[in-house]
C-alpha cells in the first residue's frame, strides 16, 4: 500500500506530465485534476455504457433487478453525466469512448490497481489542491498538509472524533494561520456535520490564541468536487464557512445546469487568485 507521501508524489508527477509539451497553467488545473482522479462508472443501461462518477452510482444505473423494472427512461443524473462526458471530450480533444482511458490515471498506476480508491482519492485530492495553491497562489503563504490541529490550536477538540484532529490544508504566513481548508473530493451526507461543526471551533480557537486588532479573522473554506446540490447547499448555508470552492464551477452551474443558489460556489481558479488579497 503506497504511503500518503508516495500518493501525493505520484499525483503531482502526473499533474506535471499532463501539462507537457506546453507548461503549467492555472486555467487548466481543474482538467488535470479530473484526468488524475475522476473515474467512469460502467452503466450499460438505456444506451449508456460508461458515465463519469459525478454522483452516487445508484443515480447513474439501476442497483437491483427490481429497480431495473421501473428505470425505463434516462434519469436526469444520467443526462448530466453525459453532458460532462461531452464537455470533457471537447476539452481533451478526444472521442467520448476514449475518456475512460484518459481519466482515473492515478488508480491505473501499478501500485494502485486493485486497491480501494476512497482513502487514496482523498489523499491525492488534498495533495493536488495544496500543490495548485503553492504553484499559482500568493508566494508568501505556506501550506501545510494533514496538519495536527492541536499543534496549531492547543486544546482544540471535537466531541465524538479523534483526539488528534487533522487539518487537510492549513494556510499560514510567518507562523500565523490564515485559513483552514477542508478538502473533500465529495461530501458524504453522513459527514457533513463534521465540516459544519469544526468551522466554529477552529475560529474560536484562533480568536483565543492569535486574534489581535491587526489580524483579520481566520478563514474557513471547503474545497470539493461535489455535484449534489443538496449537499453543497448545506455547506453554502453555513454562515461560519467563508466559501465553498469547486474544482470546476462551470461543470456544475453551466454544464449540469445547477445554477441558482449554487452560483455562490467559488471556482478553484478564482479562489487561488484570491489568496493574493489575503491579509
């Protein structure tokens, strides 16, 4: 089983290899992340063969013979996933049938074949977001990965969770925390409360330890590739969080036509540019 460090190194190496023969650009970072982490589900129903996993698999294909009896026409999430396929094919300049071979590149590497993707995906996503921030964000900000929360905020605790909470990505300048970034490829419905609960606890700890009249409040952002509007809206409705960042906002609001309230999402490219204004 590859270590966390090895997984981050493999993902970042792929990120750079995909940029050749040109050079890295912030505007295409989302596409490289999709090539590395996004995978296609076998569907084989109603003319769909493979669809990108942008939602729970049971919304892309029937999960039982009984469900097959009532699934007689395409569902909205099948159509949305197909729209994403068409979009990615255009962006990568390839046929739709080629997309499964041009995505999920990390799990196709020899050390990962046959392994469960959940933890690997979470590790690689956090590592890639950190790398994008370091490569394209404000140069005077330090980003830590999987930082032990109690070392930055002594005494911080989350009831019912580990006694050593970890911060996915911590942004600091000269030893002072600027932002806590919760990086989640998808938002599990049973873990949403973990996110909404930790934000006020970290902010209160910052107020207790670091707050002065010259320092602004600690920022808290969720960075994700979630497409489910109900899950996204729950985080967007949280008044503690400073924003929800999506790997590629247009994929949600324009391609899948989930605009309206989800227009409040922040695109990853815009978020990285915002770091230059952090004080």
